[in-house]
C-alpha cells in the first residue's frame, strides 16, 4: 500500500544525511545509506536532489540558515549565546558539517558558505560591547562560536539544560577575554636528512591534509617524492597504513607533550596551563598532522579507528582529571565536556590560522585555563 508523500520529506532527508555525514564522513556515506535512514528508496532521494554533493550542500545550508536566524536579531550577547547553545545541543552536527565536511562542497557553495560563516562571526562580534568591526572582536566571536559548536565533535552527553549552561558559561568567559592577534609563524623545516620512510610519510601527511585521504592515491605520494608508487610498499603496507602511522605518531606526540607538561607542575592550574600550551604548540608546529587527527581518522578501518579513539579518550580524561583537581565540584562528565570545548577553541584557531591572523599562543592558553577553572554558574547570561 502506498500513501501520500510527507510534506517534510526533504527535511527528513537533510536531517538523516546530516547525522550520517557527521558520524561517518561524506566519503563513507552513500545515497543508499541516506535513503535507508529515511526509510525510502534512492529514487526518492533523487526526486529532491540531483546528487550526494547536492544533499551535502543543502544540509550545510539548512544548518547555516538556522544559525543565521538565531544571531540576526539577538538583543544582547547573553541572548545570542543562549540561542546558539540551544541549537548546538539539540543539533549536534553543525560544527562538523561546516568545519570538516564542507571541504567536499563544490567551489561555488564552499565560497558561499565561507561568506555566510564570516557574516555570522561579524554579527556575533557586533554584539560585543566595545569590539564592533575589529580584528579582536572577530577573533573573540570565532572562539565563542567554536566552543558553542564543540558538542558536534564529541559524544559526551549531559542533561540538555546543563549542557546549555556549560556552553553559555564558556562562551561568556571567552567574551570577556582580550586576545592579542598575530600572524602565524613559519613552520619549522627539517634541519637534517630524513630516511626514505620519513620522506614518504611526510609527503603523505601533506597530501592527505591538502586533498583529503580519499582523494590521494599511492601513486600521488610516490610522485611527490620522486619514486614509483609501488616502491612505497617497501615501507608501508598500503594507504591505510600510511594514515595509521601518521595518526599514531600525532597521538603519541600529544601524549608526550602532556607528560612533559605535567613534569614538575606544582598546582592543578599550573598543570592545566602547561598541558594547554603543549597542545597549542603542537598545533602550531605541525598543522598538517593536527589536521589529519581532526578530519581523517574516519577513514581508518574500524579496529584501528577504535584503537586511536581509546587513546584520544585517555588523553581527554587526563585533562578532565586536572579540571576536577582545580574545580572539585565538577563531575567527571562535566569536566570532559569542558575539555572538549577548550580543544575545539584551539582547533578552530588552527583552521582559521591558515587564512589570516590568529590569537597569540599566550592568549589561547589564558582562555583555556579560564574555561577549565571557571566555577559553575558564575557567568550571567544577561551580561
């Protein structure tokens, strides 16, 4: 038995696609997957959209329209933050769609998205007293949006009211900061000859970061270092092995940075500052590798991905332990939620640093410590 098509079928498709793209990544989701999630056939998807790219473009645009509407007529920074926090808690895919999956958009929709996101940042900046239309105001606004969108990047769950309150508190804390702005320093180059294996790995990291893992072939990696593609197999079992090696190294460097940061720390606040600085310095020194940790892990085979997810979870858990040492009234789940917010601010700084000025490292560390040590419930939404 057939029936009339629901009037909101297009919205159902976009909602299901957004969840799948956020969870699995654009490359790993097919039109068939989207159709199955909605409970229709692929032909039903194509009645509304000509391609998977069109579905992604519409899903991103839909989320952006919601965000733009919320910030357009807010009467105060507190009201704006409350509205956006509610959206980000209820719809936990916007950050990943805009920051990770939008790279798969065609050039036209991608440029439009960049313009729209810049407009939202300017609108948020205009709501900040004394910072309208300034580089500092835009920097603060971007960090506020990054922390508000942080639930998109993790699975820590809290009661919605508590999650919204934590996001509000973190965003208001950022709104009260005074970051300085600088240009990104040049990335250090290798000063000593590298082995053939290291040269291959470095080339793969650069290509994966620039084009995305799915778009790079082993032949591309070989050509970039002047060797035949098959010669790479003398050093790596395949493309997935290259990616796993790169991501494992990145995770290990972060762990080592944390261990060094904790060595000699006297207080929880001192330890938090040292750990935050180690993360910022790693992001500055190795932006391509950090970018892979943020965007390409979804391409690993399930078993390897789960291994690295556990390593990441342990890294976040150590941060959360320090947060609870500084603020014992925080629950373990609240502490993890806050740490993910801090990491989202630093990661957003990395993404924006490729295109223009970024906050000084000291300012970012100060913001991180402020967020991780803030007492519960002290920020006023009406401020």
